[in-house]
């Protein structure tokens, strides 16, 4: 069915009007809003998703990298269906928790022990708390412009601009209105992939940083991997000061069998996981060195970090995650990453053939569109070089792709799922080519 978006007479538009009466903005998740009204999903199958108006699209968002096996994968559906008839949640532990823990820990020697949470944001929060408890230090360091979930400390300097990011250095800038100064005082901001500047900043804070929080392939820095020189600075600082290096792999765990850390040959002290490890159900986890993970141990009395939660390690997420991880094995990872290489090459060719200046960045099974030819290296370079022209083109492209049967994020992120084939990437590339040709005429590019 072909229903153009936006359409004020569509079922999605009517549902949005209804939702606005009971929810601020019509939602409880800002990412779902697509101006002027939400798109409402009906069902998904494999790498395709249908909205309530019956429009079919190839899904290159995958709930922001979650559905690694696509929508409604048969093994996951079967496992969840079987489990839901037995037990959904309980105050008692279940064997399913052990099975998922064993499955994940077997994927990397860096994962000695693991604790489960309900979201990636919660996992990052608990990881920071664990680092503070282990080191008995208050501060954390994190990279400017990198997303680590909704914990106040992790959100510092998530989206600064030239008015507040600091002319000669890197300021700690609050994300939500009203963030206390005390939060900002306990976060040291680093420039991603700037080794010398990072070394200098860290050396000014010897002795009071609990951990350096790092995303090894941050999407807000054009999806570029951390450089060997940058990682060496972090490793050297850790050795010199006993500061922990804690890694947010909530998104990047999909990039290799043991995550981006395996891909880049880096060993953090702790890692946060989420998204794909729950098989489409809510989940988060902290994993890492047993010596550090011991701060969660309550068997000997009150734990230094008494982490718990009513829905933590619920058996539905545990069985869905275990099945997903077993299906996303080393061969599936390699195949999907090869498909990512193919997709990035196809997109570059399509954009070049359409006659527009652009870059396709990203690693493994993720790709990002950047409508600039300026060098991209960190958050500030992405901010400066993609602010005007990129957003103008990307906004038009997002809607043009929606109406050509392709769903990507409205800021240029696309990711793959295992049901995809080269033909799906070819359709994506062709839709981008045709959309850009249309946009160039509209914008006079």
C-alpha cells in the first residue's frame, strides 16, 4: 500500500492526535516522533516493518540497533512463547539468568563476570557507580558529544555548541535543564581521538578520576573508531594512576563476536551491554574483571554497590537474549559485517552518481550519511561540518526515503539485521540515489 507521509487523514495521524491528549508530545520516547506526527508500527517480519496504514518499509533503524535478528525471529518467538507460559517474573532466581550470563561471558576473555539490569542507561549508571566504589574516587572522564544514556553524569556535554563548549578547552555542559553544578564538577570532558589533548587533560586530574568512560565507535563522532594513539593514552593513564577504563558497548557490541573492544584489541576494566543481548526485550548488563565486579557481591553482607531491580534478569529477557546470542554467532557477525562493507560501498557509489558531496562512515554493520566533504574526526568536526547543509539535505532525504519504502534514522544512521541480503542494500542505495536527485532539484544544489 502506498500512503505518503505525512498524511493528515492517515491512521497514524489520528493515533497521534489521540496520544497527545494523554502524553506530553504524544509519546513517552522522544525518538519516535517524526514531525508532524508519529508513525505507528503495526507489525514486523524479518528486516521489514509495516505501519498501521499498511505501508511496508525495509527497516534500517532496527529500534536503534536492537533487533539484530530482525523482527519476530522464529527462534526468539518460540523461546519467549514457551517461557511466558511458565513464568514472566519472580522474586526467585532462574536458570535462564545463568544461561545468558554463561553465553555472554564466553564471547570474550574480558567478560569474567556479569550483572544484568533493565536498560543500557541503567547499565552505564551502575558501571559508573561500580568504578567509584572500587576506586573510592568521585570523578569520571568522558568524551564530548558521546551518548551514554540518561544518567546525569553520563549526559554531561552530550550536545554542547560553540556558545558553551569552551573556546580554549572542553567545558562540562549540562544536558537537561537544571543539572546541578555538583554534577558538572565531577565530570571531566575529553576530545575523542585527540590523543595529546586528552593526555594533557587527564594529567591535570591525577588522583581523583574513578574511570574514563569510552564508546569505542561513537555514532555522534561520525561512527569512527577510536584510534590506537587515543587508546594508548587511556591505557597509559590507567597504568599510571590505577584509574579504570570503562567501555560503553551498548551499541557497539554488535560489531564483533566480543564487541568493538575485540575488534580494536582493547581491554577495558568494565563494559556495559544492552540492546542486542536482550533479543528485542528490555535489558542491560555490566561485565568485566571479577575483581572490580566484586563491588556488586552481597553474599558477604551489604555490597559496596547494592544493585537490584524488580524486573532485573526477568526470564523473558533472559531466554530471548540467550537465543539471540547463540544465533548471532561468529559466522553471523562476519556475514553481517561484510554486508556492511558492501552497503557502505553501494551508498558511496549511489551518492557519487547522484552528484552530491557526501561521506558514508561507520564500521561493521552500521553506516552513517554525512553531507560534507570536510574531514570528520570528533564531535566538534561533525557539529561544524554537518550543521547547515547536512541537516537541510538529511531532513529532506529522511522523508523521501520513507516514501520509497526505506526507514533510517532522521539524522543519517542506518544499521543492518541478519535477515538482510545484498538486494536490500541495493534497494536502499537506489532509493538514496533517486531521492537525492529529487532533493537537488528542490534545493537547487
